[in-house]
C-alpha cells in the first residue's frame, strides 16, 4: 500500500475543508403573523399554511 512521502501542510488541509461549512436555514416571513418560518412549512406560531388554518395553536 502506498504511503505519503511528505506530510500535507495545514494550508492544503484547510483549502480542502473550505467547502465543508454549514449554511444557515432559509427563512421566510409568515403572511399571517409575520414570524420567520421555513418555506413550505406550517407556521408554528399561528398554525396557518397557504391561508388555511392547519393546526390549532392554543392561546396562552
């Protein structure tokens, strides 16, 4: 089996890892309550999706 003759530098390692970072989730505003929510999901603050109430959220 082949073995590396020289050690890879930190710069080379870091260049390879430059694309491994996580991206933050995309958020859009709910048209009913204006709270941020993921797109194509039911709003967990008001329970609406596409203008219809999908889940009933109890008022505190």
